[in-house]
C-alpha cells in the first residue's frame, strides 16, 4: 500500500460549557460534539522524507500544524524513521471553531498507522490524539458524543437526527486562548447551564424546541468583540430553523433545520452578509476512506 486518501469531517458543538480551571492549565468542560459532512481531504503517500503541502496558502505546513505534530508523535513513539508526503485539501475554514486542524491530525494518525504498519490500537491512537489537542479524540471517534475533561473524555450517544446544517464564517480567526482568558476575567461560574435536557432530546430523537437548549458559553463574549457574529445568527433565526448558534470559540455560526427549502433560504440570505456560507448535514462518522 503506497497511498491512502482520507476524508476528515468538521464538527460543531451543540452544547459547550466551561466548568473550572485545572491544575495543568486547561479547563474542564462539558460539550456535545456533532460531526458534519463538511470535510478536508488528506492524501498520504509513502516517501523517504516528511513533506506537508496544502491547497490553502494560509495553512502553515511546519511545526505549527497539527498534522506535523501527529507525524512526530508517531515517529517518536514507534522509534521509526519513516517518511510521508501528505497533501491537505482544505475545505474547512481555518480557526473557525470547526476543528479542521484536529480533524486533519486525526486522519494523519489513523492513515499513517495503516500506511506504515505500526500496529497501534485505536485506543493507542486516541491517547496520542489527546496529547495533540482537546478536540482530536472526538475527531477520531466522530458521530454524536458527550465530551468532558478538557474535551478528550468522549462518550458516544445516540446519533443526532439527520438535519441540514448551514454554516457561515465571517473570516475571523478567534484565538481560543483569548476566549478562555475573557471568560476567566468574567468568572467561570456565571451562566451555568445543564446539558441534560438537550441530551434527553437527542436520545429521544425529539427536535421540538431544540434550539432553546443549544448553548455556548463563549458566544456572548465573542459577539461583544465581533458583532457580525450576532448579525449572522439573527439573520438565520429570521427563518423557521430549529436553532442557531456559534460553534466552539468562534467564529463560525451554524443553523440547523430538517427542511431543505429552509436551508436554502438561510443560505441565500446569509450569503449576502458573509463571503463563506455552505449547506452541509450532520454525519455519524468523522474519518473515512475515499
């Protein structure tokens, strides 16, 4: 086997709360992750050296890239000296709260483990992923899942019903560190919200008033700095969507609907506000072969 091509799906957070700061400097969170069909494509080939390329010139292809770090963690732990050419076809917006970098790292771990015949178990790869970033373990598992700890403790739950997801990104890269710092300045205990109602709705497959149970503790903080995010959300909510919210620490906003006509209406109107708007769907997986 000389080449592997993998699709790496993005994610949205249907629920995101920050509980407290940990001794390791991270924060404990509660989140409900959901995979979506929007994806990057990684083409991985055997080579004598390590080379990373990308169709988007704004994506770093050096040690700042999680793909680079994923390669290194495999080489370090396996004590091998293998090489690979990895080309990233980038479709997921950069720094938009959609875990594009984490998805690419997940695909790299899974793809190189197979291509290099390293023999690591999936649990081994999950541990490597947790060391790379909080979203990486979910991006390896995919579907619908409850995330705890700093996000790396994953429990799959009943899949969210198949719905359309309209994504809009205003082209703003929000620093996760900045968002957490703003949250700490305000006090972590404000606006505590329980995810149990949303979990129950998902388990029952009941989308009734689901929008009122979507929650993101970062949303108002980021809106204060970037009002365009609220403008996008309000435009989405003018239509009969099931709900709309910012994902992660921003700046992507999503709307969910089970009606294709409504999804198209949202897309048409929101596209007049931002340059990036797409219609995708929920997905039951994250990494898959092409």
